[in-house]
C-alpha cells in the first residue's frame, strides 16, 4: 500500500513500468434498476470501516489469468476474487487457465477461432451469469453495489466481504505508472477513457488508496485516481466467504436475501 511518501515517489518514478502490451476488456457500464444497494443493508450499529484492511495475505504473485493476451479482465477479476477469499478461509485456490478461458467463451462470447470476438465483457452481465450458474463450483449468493464515489462505502465493502469488483476507464498514463495516480497539471495522456475500460478486484486499502490485483500483480490506486477514473463497483457476497466468516455483525444479510428473492 501507499505510505506517506508514496505519491511523491510515484511522481518521480511513474515511467519505470510498461503495461502497454497488456489487455483490458471491460466494456461499457451497464446498470439495472433492480440491483441491490449495499447501503440498504448496513445497520446503524455497524462501526466505521477501520483505517486499513488487507486481505492479500502477503501474496504478491496472482497469475495473469490470460489477461496478458486476451481482454478477459471481467473473468480474471473473478479468478482473483476466488484466490483472495480462499486464501483467507483455508488454502488459496487458483482457477486453471483453461477454466478461465471456458467462462470467457461462455459468458463474454469469445471464440478462439475468431480473434474479432475478443471484445471483453460487461461486469453487470458477468455477475448475473455467475449468480445464476456458479463459477467452477464457487457460488455468488448476491452482489450489492456501494456507491463508487463514496470511498467510505467502498472501504466498508472491502473490509466486510474481502474485496470489491470494480470497473475503471483508464487513461493512457496508467500504462507507465507503478502507482495509478492522477498526473498533476494535466498533460497529453491524462484524459479518461483514452486507453480503455478495465475490471479488477480490490482486496485492500489504507488511508492513501487501494490495492487491486491486475495482470498477476498488486497495483496501488490512489484516492485521487479512484475518484477520477473508477466508474462502477460491486460488493460480492460469496458463499465461500460467508460460510467460513459468517454474516458480518451490523450487516442485514437476512433482509438482503429476502429482497433478492423478489427479483429473481
């Protein structure tokens, strides 16, 4: 995570990394008025999120999940979520690449025989498919959306459920940054959306920002970058997580499940 001098160090060293050959794959944001809102299930007794929360368990290498040569980040994000949850409830499970590929084909329409079909996926559609069908034996009970611009809600979701699944519109500057941060005073490569949409899983935060998993590594996102470029966020209620951790005190899982039954 970022320390007190992290942003200053990043300004000096932002050109040391080259992600330009990596793939993205998050298509346009899709919304559904029936989507559950996380804030509706937070009880007044729930204390504020702690200043820091980190579910990475010291793991630094997470696997590319094919996202180095395919635009399957919406599926890779699921694979990384499963790694985080399993690492914190037992032994870390890494979904094999052939399984990742099979879900990219099934849920995002990719056909290996036709490279033109490597067009990525829509987070909302992928999560609905996961909720209905499961993912390699891992069940998604529900997803409930925090407001992505309210960082306290995001921190609470990470702390309670082991991470959040987000979408960003990345600027070109993100291709060469060790830490994703807003470049001060503008510049030619700072406009949102000039690189493209990306999906990542975020399992950690501190007062300066967040840690996401992308392209097999941990990447820090500053608070400023989050506010500028993140445009969707989903809290994932995993059966793997809740069976071992239980429903968080101060979160009304019973009411959420009742509401979920009305929209299925």
